């Protein structure tokens, strides 16, 4: 059923966000990312003490393509 929408002001919209005004059947935003992180990178909490005497992150990726996002419904 169609509807009438008045004035719309968008201040900010994230890079993976979706904005729609009006009739819609399906919204399906998709994203992908690759993360390289060293020792102690994702520690969260209060008063964490991490000691890394030697840390090296292997970022070598021998394949040229990773699994893509295709045919998603």
C-alpha cells in the first residue's frame, strides 16, 4: 500500500547502512572484511597486563582471492 512521506533529513548514514523511504520487498545489505592482528590485540576489560616479548603477525596470504559474497538472498 503506497504511503506519503513528508520531509526527511538524514544527518549521517554508515557505510554499511541502508535507508529506504517507501515500499520495499527485501533489504539485504552485505559486507566482508579481513583482519590481521598481533598478540594481545583484542583484549578487553579493566586492568589488563599483557607482556609480549616477541610478536610478529603473519600477513602473507598465498591465495589471490578469498571466498566472495555472491548469490546471497
